[in-house]
């Protein structure tokens, strides 16, 4: 049985804003962006940056991972930092260790040509003593996972009295990981904060509850057209096949993608382990990340994936949170996710930083109907992969 894979790419419409200076971003920050080859603002950046540069702004913005949201909130935050004040002025909450590290790294790169802004990231999976020591240094911005921040607050080793801006990044992911109690506790402890910015790929009921409890009814809401919520550079495809045919189809696709890297998603740890072993047995450069791995084991796999000595990462939805690698060519949904929100987060791992990518679902006939719901709710179109039998 042979499968023919078709790639149909869609191009972004021309944007009206061509430079971050037009949005009000400082020349030195703009120079840092150009050094990173970030030239033309994305839709979410155009919509939110001019608003967030104002004082005392509360905002709820819908932005998928991979659409430039770190710059969308990071640049206005950096503009608000007074480097002469050696206290924490900005707090960013992230769902995972990896995302916290990535956000802190991005902020550092943005400020290459500006006065020094000190950023610290704190998260679980690392000795808290080291992070406590780092926080003794002058720090302007803290990027934290909710659980570790609560721990630091309980020990009274982090002081947030001077925080003027708090940002919830990937808020829906934090809720799905069970951090609602921690988020409420943190937001309640910061009554002095006037700038509250919430970014989320989706806006489920739990998010609306947090907004109602901690943000003003007059908070600015950025409601992006469905076509802009999902990255336009992603080509969404699907293949109808039986369970027994999936491995053969995947191997054929990977052969067509020789040299490219991507993520293959499964729903369970057991399925992830099984598939990675099957791929390795077929001499594929593959490994798996899942909840049973120790942090050092996970870090080892991720290092190999990032330095390109590993081509294929097999992952569960939970274990893949926070993955941010610019050159992933494809995402394979070996098993459909449990929810529409997970599809959005999964597919957003490819086509980052203005590049193009493919998101392919392996489905049976019954599951193919689910994709119609995805199309309607996300404003996307799935291309069926032609299948030739011999």
C-alpha cells in the first residue's frame, strides 16, 4: 500500500505595519529584534502592543503558541521597566519549566542593545536553593511556574511589592495542569498591580472565571478572527487509515521528510512508549517524552532534539507543553487529541517564526467526522491525503 502526501501551503496576507517602531517600540529594542530577524509584526503583535504600552491596562488576548505572543507582551513589559529601580517590577506566569526558560531567554535577547534588564526564571525540577540565591541579585522581571512561585512566597524569599505588571502566558494550559488554585492565590496577593495581561490560545470557562474574579469588567478583549487564531502557515491534512496501517503510513511519511524534524503525538504514556520503540526498531532517529521520565531524562531527550541529533520526538500532550523549537517541519497526530484546545496547541509546534509546516491527523472513518468540527470552530481546512492501493 502506497500513500501519497500532498503539501498545500497558504500564504499570509500582506500586513499594514512593517516595523515595530510604528507600534511605539523603542529604537534600541527594535534593533535587538532586527538582530533576531524579527522585522514585521504579526497580527497579535499589531493588535496588542500599542494598547499595552499605555498605563494601567487589563487585557484578555487570544493567541496561539507560535504566533509571536512573547514579543506581544514582552516588548511592552520591557518598555515599562525602570532599570534604576532594583526590584521585581514584572511577573510572568507560565505553565511549564521549558516555557519559562524560553520566555526568559527571549526577553534577554530583546534587550541586547538596551540598558540591562535583569530577568530570572524560577520553576520546579531544579534545586530551589539555587533559585533563591539567584533572586538575591538585582532582578527586574521574574518568569515563574505557579507552583514554584507559591513555594518561594511561602518561604518569604521573593518579594513582589513593587510588581506593576503581571502576565499569564498560556493561561488555558495552566488551568488544564490544575493550577487554578495557585493562580487565584497569586493574583489575590497582588492587589497593587494595575497591568494584568492574560494570553491564552483558547478561552474555556475556567479562564472566564479567573477574568471575572481578578480583572475589571472593562478589561480590553482582543478577539482575533478565527483565521488568525491558528497559524496560517500550517497546512492541515488528514489520512484515513486503520490502526494496523498507521505505522506503515508514518514510516513512509518520515522517509519523505528525511532531514526534517517533527513531533508525533499520542494520547497516552503507554502509546508513546510503544510507538517510539517501534520507530527505533525501524532505525528511525526517535525518542519519547512522557510523564514517567525523570527531569534529567527528559532534559537529555530534549537536548538531543534541539541540537538535531534526534529527528523524531514522540510525545503526550502534557509532556510536550512548553516545547518551542523554530525549525520543526511537521506535527503528526498519531492519535487525535482529547479536545479542540489540544489540537491547537499540538499543531502550533510547527510553522514557527514565520516558517511553514504540516499538521497531519491519522484517523479512521468515524474520527474523520471530528475534523469537520475542527474546521468549523478553528476556521481551517483539512486536505485529505490521497491514498493509492496496489
